[in-house]
């Protein structure tokens, strides 16, 4: 159950190139490992201390925890958006982290779209920054937009879209570079429940089609159980991992999974771990 | 459990949905009529007020027999405008030339400096205070000095530039800084990769230029256009102030100079005619800037989007 950093020789060899568009491997080769990551902000806040987490190829890992437990911070460190105070990030295949971080797609809590650009140009941004011409990128843009079901809205502007649609544009943008690792920082927290359910199904389908690894920050127990192959429960002050729960329910999952007894069991287990994280047992 | 599927087409005469549709239609119509009415009022009321004022003015001058060198009647002003048109039009062109040249230079200087300030803290710290000093010193007080050191046309142009420059600089600077933080992070993630051959400082400079082009520039556009709207009017004011300051020196030929000249010669109808031309010019500049701004922003910026009801 704990993080395993060494590649186990018994694990099935998985082609690292994204050639396999079939079902995502449940537990592939190690992709990246955070080793003893600590983060102290300039104002002295200890956001993370001694965080060990290893992500395997094709996994869907949820970071679940109360606010202030450093789950977003961990995600940002993984993406290279902020430096860690101590510890190391080890990528499969070695090499410096910067090179690997170019293979990351990131989705923020807000859609974070450019209001002056239409949907297609918003999705084009990462490619444009990599120097891909608009002509060469057009097919990638179209396929990303159809992955999230927005192909008819390529010429729309963000203000003309609903909150859920904006978030799907944001996801399409993160997919435009065909990342091996997709990091999502509470992407659906600001959406209503109906839209969130819909997007949860979308993201599961995307992972099936796309075969990328996803690390997903959330504070919703139900969302984490529904989506994840592994839930990492974190506690605050200082931010640390207190439990890991493997969700062994079969994939692909659909709405019916929510009505199975296993779903209920996992939700209960995750809730109990979360209560522990929030220190409820100390008050009893 | 009683789940009822609504089908308004099934029984249109008695179905409650029908009356709902009816109510919707009326409530949909009412605000539209209201809007049209508001528009008519917004155009009609000021025009009516204008007509009343002009008519009262005309009547007062005629009835009281006010001499035209004290207060000319509107009709007299119109006659003068037509009679003196070649002279006034020449002056108008001169003032317009100063205004637009001043405004263009202010745009170049303001935007250019704002970009420099956004690229380097050192430049920002050293230059910005002086831009403020330039702005807060009343231009009327600088104009006589400029007229001593510079040829008259250049001095007038410089005045127009000084007053139009600051709103563009300050607004554009603010705009360049008001990019969504998350977008900048996204940019770090996707855009900060520096070429292998570049040293670190050059890499970060390239990243800054890219961020400027892709994110800060477009984000600053609404702010810049807001500054431009103010600057357009101010450039005209600056040009007029400088012309008036230069007026006694004699060689000018702009509209403000005509006003001074008419005052000396007690040609009050011409003074009024020149004044009317100046006002109309100011209004046209403002409308042109607003239309330009609307054209650039109408697809995406909140300020340019009409309220949907």
C-alpha cells in the first residue's frame, strides 16, 4: 500500500510511448516519485513535510484532504511551478525534472481561459508556445475539442460558454500537448453537482481513450472514489500523507458504479481516513 | 410516485403551459418597448433642451436688442461660421494636426514606456516618478517655458504630448500587470522552456517578452483603450492651452489662436464660432475613440457587451 519507488521486475512491461490507446494499465511502471518533499513558504508556513509519493504509469491518483493540507502545493511542486524546500523528484528514465515537466498538462480550479481568444485559440496556446504553427496544430486542436465534445464551439468566446463548458475547454487545452501526466487541481470544485457528475464521466472516458496518468486534487470523498485507482489521504499542519487506499473496482467505470456496495465501502473507508486527517479522533 | 411528462402540444387550448407561453410573450415584449422608449428619450431629451436653449437665446438677444459684440444671437454665429469658414477651417486643420500628432506621439511614448517598465523593475523605479511629476505640473505653467526654448509649433505639440501621455502610460502599465495569475503560471508551465544555447538571464528575458506578447498585451488592451479615450480629449486641451499661451506671440493659426484674436478685435461671433468648432471636435474625438474601443473589444470584454435581458 505504501509508495513504491523501485521498479519491480515482475511488473508487466508497458510501452511508454502513447501508442497504446486501449485501456489504461492499472499499475504500470513507475513514472515519477516525490521523495521526502518538504515545503516551507516564505512567511514560515510549513505546507508539506516529508512527503513520499510514487505515481505509476496509467494510474488515477486522487489527493484527498482538508483545505490547507498541502495537496495543491504538492501538485504545483510536481509540475515545477514552485520549488520544493527539500526532497527530490525522481522521474522514470532519469534526466532533469525540467525536461519531464514539459510533458505535463495542468488544469486549474478556475478554467483560466484567455477571454480575448476564442475556444480554438485557447486550446492552441500551449502548442503556440512550443512554436507549432496554427496550420500544423489545427488537427490536434480539433481532436482535443472533440474529445471534450466542444467541436461546434471552436469559434465561441469563453464568455459565451457555461462554467462546465469553460472547464472542458481548459481540459482540452491541457490535453493539446498529449501529456503523459495530467495534473488537475480541484478542477470541478466550483461547478454544480450535475455538471460535476457529467465531467467526472468525461474525465474517466478521456483517460480510457488517452491512456495518460492523472493526479487529481479534490476535497470530495465521492469524487475521489468514483474516479481513482488510488486515493492518497492527506492531513494538515504539517501537510503529510496519512493513508493510501487502493480502489480496486474494475475500470472502465460508469454511473452504475455509484450504486454498487463496493462504492459505498470505499466511500466509508475514505471518509474514515479523512476524519482521521482532520483530527476528529483526537477530540473523542 | 407520480411523474408527469409535460407535452404542451397535446392540448393547446386548455394546457396551463399555454397561458405560461402567453405570459412569457407579453413580458418579453414589454422590456423591448421600454428599451426603445429609453433610447428615444436619450436622444430626444437633450435635443429638445438644446432647441429650447437656442430659441430662448435667440429671442432674448432680439427682444432685448443685445449688441452682437456683447452676445451674438445663434443665427449670427451660424452666419459667421459660414462666412468665415475658409479661415476657421484652416485653423481647425491646424489644431487637429497638433492634436493628432500629439496623441500619436503620446501613444508611442506611453505604450513604449509602459512596456519597458513591465520588462524591467530598474527602469520602472527610475522613470515612473518623473512621469508623475510631468503629469501633475499644470501644463499652462510649462507652456510659456517651452515657448522660450522650442520653436512655436514644436512647443505646442510638446504640450499636447505631455498631457495626453500620462493616462496612456498609467493605464497601460496597470493593464500589463492585471493578467490572471493562473494564466501566468500556465505560461510558466508551457512557455518558460528556454533554448539550450541561451544563458539563464536571456532565457528569462525571452520568457518575459513572450508573456508580454501572448498574455500581458491582450490583457492590457481594454485598459489602454480606456486611457486612449481620456488622452484623445486631453491632447485637444493641451493643444488649445499651448496655443493660447503662444497666442500673444502671434504666429499661431490654430482655433485657440482665433479665439484670442477674435477677443482682441471684439469679433465675438467669430469667437463663438471657433468655440463651437472646438467643442464639436472634442465630441467627435471622444465618439471616435469610443467606437474604436467598442470595435476591438466587442467580442470578449465585459465593458463592450450589451446587457442581455
